[in-house]
C-alpha cells in the first residue's frame, strides 16, 4: 500500500455479492457487521472511504421467495429484486453505521450518468459533498431502471469508474478468493500472483467463470484492475471473507495474501479520466488517414486538426463525444469535439485550421 498520510487518503472499497450473501442468497449480517466495524475503524484513523456495495439483487431474491415456476424475463427479475433488495441493503447499512455515529448517503447510479460531462461532474460533486461533510457514500448500480445495453458489466466496472472519478489512491475489490491465481485456484500447484506490473499479460491465468450471485468474474476484475491502474490508481483484489481484511490491508499487508496492481505513474487530467467512460455514448465518427492516426498516437500530445480527417460519419453536436477510426474501421480513441457535424464537414473543405479536438479532450486506445 502507498505511503500517503492517512488524513489525505481516499480509498474506494468494492464488496461483491459473494462476500455479502450466504449460499441461499440471504444477507450475511455477520459479514456486513464486520466490514462496517473495519470501515469505522479506518475512518477513525482519518482515512476517507467510498463503499461500492453489491448485494441488492441477491437480497431481494431471498426476501421475495417467489413461487416456483413463476415466469419473468431476466430484466424484469433484476428490476424487481433490486427494488426490494436495495431498500433492505441500505437500511441494514444505516443501522450498522449508526452505532458508530456515521451517517451514510446512498448513490444509485447508471452507466448513462457517466455519458455527459455535466452528469459526470454532478455525480462527482455529489460524492465529494458527502465526503467533505463526514457522510459515508454507499454506491450501487440502479438496477431498477437500468436497461441491458446500458448496464455496467458488474459492480467491478462501477467501482473502477468511481475510483478514477474521485481520484482515489486505492481501489480495494473484495471477492471470495485471495486474488488472481497463476493457475486453477483449486489446483495444489497454483498460487496467488502478488504483484502485477503494467506490462504483465495475465490472459493465460484467468478463468472465464462468473460468481454465483454477481454478474462478473475474475476476468472482469482483471480487466478493470488493469484499466484503473493505468489511470494511476492502485488496485488490490483480496478475500473479503477473511477476518479484518480491510484493516490488515491498510496496516499489516505483509501478513496477507492478495493481488496488487501497480498504478501507472503520472496522473491523468480530469477530462481524460472521464473520456474512457463516455465511449458507449459516442454520437458520430471521424475517419483519419493512417498517417494522421500514427502521428496522433505518438509520444507528443497533439490536437486533432481538419487536415487529419478524411471523412465525417454521422450527426453530432458541439461538445459531443465522437469516435476516431482509421480508413479500415479500426477504433483508435474518442474525443470531445468543438464543432457540430455540419461545421466540421465545412472545415474539411476549407482553409480553417482550428483544432477540432484539443489534445486535453482526446483519449486514445
């Protein structure tokens, strides 16, 4: 763990469904209470914490106990269970944290809340206000109103987006395993990979299986962890069912087995932290020549000028997110464009050489 003074540290903690629920899907109150105890202890030492908590859908499923044979499609089920389970989950957190005099605030978000700069900043400010006033933010996806194509992969993805948005020093992902193994976890010859450097390829080590109650698996966790570490945030994957796991990760990490993704040095600008989350909402495309694409991806930061663009595809407004592609259709990044599609087309045929996308508003894959 990094050596930032406790009074300046902000940690995002993601707790998975398999940590918070028993095998029958009901909430494990003992486990929740233990995590609350640890968060309260860490806050007492001056560490600020954002909690990203799964468990609403699993909790709702166990609460309703629908008759066998009851037919609903998967979206209807998720919306129903989430609506019931989220109320139960946040109420339990409220009661547990109240014993320590810690007020909690609920943030229910959707992927669309990251789509525009205005929504992104509004969401960030909401969490910042809570932190500044001693309120513990508890974040979860709003499954009740989310639709399939706009849902997060799972709360691992959401936790990564929150950690980057709030410029957390560390994201701790609590799962039901000790970390990422270099082989099948059940195999006697497998061991946990302790440290993952930015350039290390883990594709041969990751299984594609998903967890019992969550939507994700270790492959998702690895992908998110690498992406978040690339934004300068340390990521730790650890076993949330181990006693005092949070406090030990902070104060006695040498006694634990877990996987740590080393953060890339050098912080990204606030704009560049937002851009990767807005890719799903791109409104159009700019086709660049191969030479222009290579120059844009060089070591020197460059803005995108009309001379580099060979074609404008689709319709978009000023400040919309657009995709950048090569002539053969390969995605190379996204950017927030300074002109609408009609004005951009006009600029391609004229002598106007104002930048279409400033380098601070570019994100390259």
